[in-house]
């Protein structure tokens, strides 16, 4: 899509509009029919991506609730559907609130999500390499990547490069501390506070009835 758009119109014209792909097809095909089709396809693709992110966020909340990091009520499984209904509704509610907040709020959140997702991918791959090295000689794992450790290492390096670029990019766009970094620090503080509160609750002995 990027190559097609760049070949249809000068790149300066594309970067000046809100929808570069739509501007490219408007420049090449009169009438706007192709542009509307491209926008519909993009909307369908965004809906697919949102669905995947909604499912993954729901499962993360479910796992955190089961581990005690979030209220236990969010780990409730619907008896009829077998789905974590409360976690799914919570994710849907926050999604609607985010949409109502507008582009000014969504853009930093998406940027922060990119940083966190790529960083988590890099850490997860490195942790897998560490575990495989530690458990060498033990029972074979249930799943083995076709490329083995070289491919895992390449994926880890690629994810680390993308995460570093995602973190560094906002500093070149805005003056001062970017909003994305403040959001990450805020979530880090919130998560650290919840972990500490959980440990205090576990360490506090409950009073036994006489």
C-alpha cells in the first residue's frame, strides 16, 4: 500500500493530508469511488485488529485477576458461554471511553501500546531463550520453533530494535518529555503500587476466631 500510494502521487502531497492513501487514489482516479473502497477496506482491517486486541486484553485481565493483581471478580467465567464476560465488558467500556476522548488521546495511547507490545515481545523471546538454555537436557518442550535458537535470537533483536525506535521517536517530534513516556511512567507506578499492595495483603495475617 505504501509503494502504491508513493507511485500515484508526490510524497509531499501525501504527507500534507490526514489520509495519505485516500489522497493518492483521489489524485490517480477521479470520482472518489476507489477512495471510498480503500477507506472501507481500511475500516474492516481496523475492526479486525481491534477484535484481536480486545481478545488479548481480555485474556490479560483474566490472567491478572486470577493471579491476584486485579479484583477477583474480573476472573469470573460465564457459565453459559465460557467467556470472561466481566473482563470483556471492562475492555469494551474503556475502548468506548478512549474513542470519545478523540485523536489527541488515542494517538499517545497507541504509541505507548506499540512501545509496550514490542518491548514485551523482546523480553518474552529472551526469557524463552534463557529457559531453553537452563533446561537443556530435560524433557523436550511441547512446542519447538522450526528455526530454533537463531530464529528466536533474530526475532528478539528485531523486537528490541522496533521497541527502541518506538520509544525514541516521540522525543524527536515534541519538545520536552513526550506524553507517551508520562503514560508509561504512570502505568508503571500504578502497576508497582498494585503489586506492593498485593504483597502486603498476602503478608498480613488474618485474624483467627477465638
